[in-house]
C-alpha cells in the first residue's frame, strides 16, 4: 500500500476550495472535499491509476480528475511500490504550470 503525503500547497488548495464553496453551498463544499479525499485515498491501493500530466514529460507526475479539479501528484521511491505526494489541486481553468512553480 502506498503512503500518501500531502504538500502544504495541496492542503492550502483543499482549504481554499472548501472555503470558496462554504459561502454559497455548505453541502456542496462537503461533497467536493469528500470526493477529492476519496480520489487521493484510492491512490493508496492504485498509485498509478491517474494519467500522466500532459504538460509534463515525466511519467512520475500524474493526475486524477475530480469534477472540475485536477489532483496532481508525484510518484516517489520504488518503481514497484511507489509512494505518493499530492502536489496541488488545480481547477481545470487554472494554469497548472504556474501553480506548480509556486509550490513548496
């Protein structure tokens, strides 16, 4: 089973998404956060389930799409049983390369 690590940038993204939807629809805020967490939890068993990030030419950078969001993660360590670092959660309209360049 893969170990999941969340970068501080990804945790901030998650909080920002929650805060944004809390204003207009608390129920949807809970729903989307639950879906995002669920997608990341699935990576524990299936770390390669996401597709390669199209903007990057490195198979270690992958993403899972959840509604309008891209959960971008990095496969780390052993090729057979990699761990996962969640790098960012970006809305599909955001410039992913700019967002990744600002990460810690």
